[in-house]
C-alpha cells in the first residue's frame, strides 16, 4: 500500500514538473532559434533530461540506494514518458 502511495505521489510530481520542463525546453529552443527536426530532437532530449533530473532528485530525497534506487528511477522515468 505504501509503495502505491509513493508511486502515485511521484507520478503526480513528475507530471507537474514535466509541464514546467516543457515550457523551459520550449524557451531554450526559441533562444537557439531551432525549427523543424532540430527543434523536435532538442525538445525530446531536453524533456528526457529534465525527467531524469527530477527522478534523481526525488530518489535522493527518499535516500534510496542500490537496487531500490535503480528500480525507483526506472519506474519514475517510465511514468514520466507515459505522462506525455
């Protein structure tokens, strides 16, 4: 039950952060004057990097290590991709 609650909170956090990351990535792409395929590629990488950073920070806050951290990061990143 506790894992379910933690997963739900992490998913909510990642989803909210993802929309903030979208705006930040869009701003960076505009500053770089990217368009078309270059912009799409940049946006994908930028959003993935933002999701990884959020998941890493959450794992650090939870003081996870080893297999528990790896499992959490894998699920967190998968949830971030699904939230899009």
